[in-house]
């Protein structure tokens, strides 16, 4: 085979065909997306393929079983590149009461390995994080948590070591099967860990049951995790509320909440109208319920009504009353601009049926 430039690859059968490395990487990445991964044949093609495959295998770490996680933690001693994506995809029937402890050990191992890795400047932006946290382009979990898991606090200990640009946690069941993957206790530790994230740009959570105050949890945990503090909109106009000196989520652009139970419309209103989230452009609420799935879906009118609690309306016609009405209107406009309440999954019978007015 003829000598090649570092940015292309050609085959012996067609010496005139030069395939750019970027395209070849995409093809290899597509092959690696299959589960389970079988990279050995590609690694053994030649040194050029070997290096390309290593860059993908090490920068995008995928785990499809608890056994893989455990083996990586115990046996991996070197990475050629720093990981930028963590993807853990476990089958719905997986039950392991040490999963979150293992997740913490994974991030501790990665913290040690990345100090010894060859750092490619392309990935440096995802690994520059304050206080020694692990920066990732994306952390993606597709797994179930357990209600009676005494090691749930390790979820906080694990995620508190990180500072991702994008965080996704979805359930492993099919989309038409409404199930809870993120139970209330796991949600509370997730939201607690999020309070220390500063680089988050995209957040997607599905199959989540919000913690209830009557079960001893504080109210509006997600809003607090996003750094939202209560403001007096009666005295402070919505566009002039002073911001915190350090914004916890200054880069957050999109929020997606799907298949959610026990979500308070007031929490949506708090997030959508928060001036702290200066970059927020979209908040999608899909198949979300104020209570159980047998109760009403959340509609945009519920969020708008909830926002009225921010204000103490004076008598109409007074200066104070007119000012509050104006501020409330600005709040409603912002909610309508950012929030969409959607019904995606139709149920066979019972509950709040999908209708054309869900938005």
C-alpha cells in the first residue's frame, strides 16, 4: 500500500480512492454503535485503523452491563485519549444494589486515568472544569434505579465528581411503556449533584417520579438544582431582578422532561421565568402528570395559572395593580415562548386521554 497522508485512507484495490479520516471515523462510529461492540476485527486491520478505533473507543466509553463496568474499574490501567462521552445502557431487568457505588468507582478511576492519558487539544474543552471535576461532552444513562436501594447516596457521590455539557437519563423500557426509571430517592440525589454543575447546556430526563414533600423531601428540587432562587416579582420587575454573582447554570439551553409523574406546574413556571437561566431557549414537557399517570396531564394553561402565585395582585386601576399586571404579562409571554407541553404517548384506556388541546 502506498504511503498515506495522515488525513486520508486509500485501499489497495482502488489506489485513486482517498477516504478522508473524518468520513472514515463516522463509518467506524456507526459500526461501534451496535450492541454489543465487536471492535477487534477493525483494530487489527492496520496501524491506521488501530489508532482511529482507539480514539473512538477511549473518547466514547460505552457499557452495556454491570460486569463490563466492574471489569473496566478493576482492569483498565491506561487510556490513549481522555473520555468525552460516558454511555451506560443497562437492560430493564438489571437489578444491582451496588450500581451507583460502581458508578462512583468508575469516575474515580477515570479521574486517575485521565491524568496519565495523551491529551488531544480537541477534547480539552470538555475536560477543563473547576475544582478538579471531570468534564464530559455527554453523560448518558439508560437504566433503572431502585426504590429500596440503600446505596442511592452513591449516585450523588458519583455525579458530584463530574461537570458535563449534556446530561441524559432515560428509562430502558420501550417508549410506549410508561415506567419509572428514576425513582424519587434517586431523583433527589441527582438534583443535589446538579447543584455543583456549571457547564451544563442540555438536560434530558425521562421516566422520572418527582420526590413529594409529604414524603419528607424539600419542594421544587429541580428548580433549586438549576440555581433558581425565589424573587419578589411584586417589587422587582421580571427583567430587572438582580442575578446571583455566580450563575450556577449560565449555559443551560434546553430542558426535556418526558414521562414524568408528580411534577408541580409551579416548578415549570419557576424555571421558565427564572432570570438566572440567561441562555435557556426551550423547555419541553412531554407526557407529564401533576400526580400519577391516572390523573391529568400538565398543560400550558396549568403553568400559566401557577405563575400567578408569583404575584400579589392589587386592585385593578391602581398604579401598583397595573404594574403587577404588566409584570405578570411579561412572565406569561416568557413561559409561552420557552415552554411546550406535549402529549406523545396515547393510552389504551383510562386517565387523561391525548387531545388536540394538550398544549
